């Protein structure tokens, strides 16, 4: 029997805004975009990782009551959630390319621990570390 993680998720304030960011700027592609009433199951995936999906969800029903949804959105907006990690071949080149597409970086590329990394946030406040893979 094999097991594995197929979907990890982030909370966003607006799924359409997040879709534009993840697909239009980061180059991910839509895997699933399905609705059930007001609930929208939206996942994207990096083209080089077809077996893994990033779920992009708004806090709210059916999982959260209005007060919990508001609290979760506030925590995400503050950048308090753990960062996601995007591995790239060349961090400085990826930084230039993404910055030119309008990605707002919180940290320019720096040499650290034998690799190069940079930081950015999505429009909802989720933090990302972009790390150059070791060669």
C-alpha cells in the first residue's frame, strides 16, 4: 500500500486574485476548479510536479463560522503562516523574472547556508521562500 500527500493548502482572501497570482505570475497551472454551492475547490500545481497540488481556499463555510474565517484571514494577511518553499534552478534569474511580472519580494536574493534564497508574499499575505536547488 502506498501513501503520500497529494494536496497541501493555503488560505487566501480571494480565489480569483490568488488564481491570477499562482497561474499568471508563478507559472502554476489549474488542476481542479469545481464548485459546490458557495464552496469552491481550487487547486493549482507546478508544471514540474504533476503529482502534487496546492489548494487555494478562502476561509468560511462549510469549514468555518464567520468569526473563525475573519480571524484566519487576519492571521494570513499579517504573514503569520509558515512560509511555503519554491525550489528553483537559479534564484537570481527567477527573482528578476518574477519581479518583472509584478511579484512583490520581501527579501532580495542572498547567499545563505551554501544556497541562494529570496522571499515574497502572495496577494493574501502567505509567505514564500524561493530557494536555489543545490547542483
